[in-house]
């Protein structure tokens, strides 16, 4: 079942800030590089990577929607 949820969020004036923090992005890059290098991720690493990718995608969508909403 799909639900619609509408939120009001105060966005930063600089929409480029709607990204993963540098340290978190670095960790995601490490995990993806490990996987692309042929090494298997542990189940915990795979869960971590999936969660970080989900978060990055959400932030990208928020940034895109905010950019489109600006006059």
C-alpha cells in the first residue's frame, strides 16, 4: 500500500548542502570501491552501503524538488 506524506521542511539557502557529509560520502565510496574491486562485502557492510545509498538518493530528490520549487 502506498501512502502519501507531505512535510514542510526548512531548507538551507545553499541547496548544495543537501548532500551526504564528506565523511559519510567517503565511507560510502570505500564500500563501493571494495565491492567494485571484486571483494565481497560483509552482510553488515552491505546493509550499511544500501542505507547510505538510500540516504544519498533521498537527499538528491529533496535537492531536485527544492530547486524546482524556487522561483
